[in-house]
C-alpha cells in the first residue's frame, strides 16, 4: 500500500466533470484506490463518494492505492490532477 498527498489546482475542484474524469481514471487500474480528506476516506472509483468529500481548489488530499498496479495508479491520478482535468 502506498499513498501520496496532492493539492487540487483547478478552479472548480473535484466536482461533476472533473470528478467523472478522476473516477474513470481510477477505474482503469486493478488496484484499490481511495481518496482521503481530513478524517474521511472514500473509494476513488465511486462518483458519489468522491463528490461527497466536497474537494475545492487549493485543498490537499491523500491518494491511497493498494494492489499490483498501485504505483501506476497514483502516478496516473496525480498527473490528471496536475493537468487541471483539461480545463
């Protein structure tokens, strides 16, 4: 199991369209992936779970992955976040 902290930089945070891109990317990996914000941890492959965290611009979240492709998953999700979700 590995984890990594990332800061959300896009203007609307992880809402609707960006969250959809995020969960689609998470679902591309075999490993389990979670998003943690403060004291809450949700399945990164669940749209409702990710949206329920209310992640806004400037917030730091922790990405956690566990499985055979965990490093690739965190690298891919972090890259997506850093591109600003193509906004």
